[in-house]
């Protein structure tokens, strides 16, 4: 599949603790100097194909200098993150396609950037005429679940659409007025 890499070609990256070699013709070459991580090269040979940029090579024994074929395992970024931080990952359904995935962060909603983009495209159909009265009636936080966006995202969309937006604390002041009025009426 590719030429044999000699031991004397290998260099050591102190910062990352990985072995690499220089080869500007190599399909996995990266960076300005076109260097190739040796563990990615070995894993590619094991698979019989070149790795994709979203595939991670995991060192099973956690020794980054042990690049034996039996010590290397190819996995996705999410799988690799859960391998190193098993308590920080959870399995949740994607809000767009409903496929279950391993969420690395508690704020993750989508299984991929593609689903995140497709979900954001849905919001392009929202018009000024639709959004403006809803903001005045329910506020940004009141629309979070309806539009499946953060309140800050709704505010940004309203500004982008040119909506007339309520002043700061408008809904809180209205709520306070209603509370005071109801207490006043009860006291009569």
C-alpha cells in the first residue's frame, strides 16, 4: 500500500508525545512541513485504506510511543472521548435525526455538524411577522422550547430579521405589575 518507513526516518514530537515522519507525498500528510503521524500510518496499513480526518487512532495501552498494530484501534471522536472520560459522556438522541449518540458535553444536542446545520436551516423559515408578536407576548425564554433555540439565539434572530424587540426586563416588569395588581385586588 505504501513504502516501508525506516526507524531512522521517525522523529519525536515532545509536545504531543507522538512519533512522526516527513513525507510530502503521503496521503495522511498534514501541516506546513507535511509530516505524518506514525500511528495513523500504521493503523491505515492495518485497515488497508487511508484514515479519514474524523477517525482517531487510540493506543490501547495508553502508551503513545507503542505503535504496534495490536495496540492501535481506530474509532470516532466521540468513542475516543468516552474511552478517556467514561463518566463525562452520555447517550442521548439527536434532536434533528433522533439517532442516539454519545454526547461529550452536557450541552450537545446534535449527533453531527450536519444535523446541527440542518436544524438551523429550519429557523430560516421564521419571518419577522411570525416572530415579533411572539417575542412581545412570551419573551425570548418563553419561546425556547417552541423554536428549539436558546433565548440568546432567538434574540439574535429577531435582531437579524429587524424585529421591534422589547426593552430589557420588559417581561419581568409586566409580571411584577400583574402580581402587584392581583395582590391589590385581593386586599379589597
